[in-house]
């Protein structure tokens, strides 16, 4: 199993976790219908916490209301949070080289390095 073999600085994890959680909240708030649902979102795992099962369930429920591009964006954000958890964040999923920090700061949920992204762009 690959574990931080790509050199992503773990001390940057909190910065990206925070940004990804914010991005997720913005997307989910657009479909959160009640105060309870918003409270669930705010109970989402913070830096250093393990993911909370109840919050994950409510996220899935809300995500089911998202459609099209928003759903895709949320999927990307959630996938990036999983990569942060598993220690593979920051590595290109295609060539496994590190994604540059500048690119991650611009697109925290990026799966691919710029080179691979350019070849993925043709895929719908
Ligand atoms: Zn790549």
C-alpha cells in the first residue's frame, strides 16, 4: 500500500481538509432544507477527527438531492477528503506523481496532475 510515498507534506493536510470541508458545506447548503440538516453538516468531522458515521449518512442523503455538475463536484470533494484520510492526497491518480502544491491550492479536489488532466479533459 502506498503511504505518503509521493512527498505530500502532511502538515498541509489540515489546510486542505478545511478547504474541502468548506467546499462540501457550500454544495450541501444549497440543498439543505432544514436547520437540522445544516446542524448535521456543522457536526461534520473537523481537523484531526475521524469521519462521523451519522454525518456521512446525512451527507449522502443531501447529496442525493444534488444533480448534474453539483453532484459531480461533491463527489470530487468527498473523494479528495477520502484521499486525505487514506494518505494518498496530493498524488496523481493516473501517473502517481505528486500534484504541484500550486495546482492543489487552485483545485483542492484535483485528482490528476496538470499533464494527466490535459489528457483526461477529452473524457466526458
Ligand atoms: Zn499525472
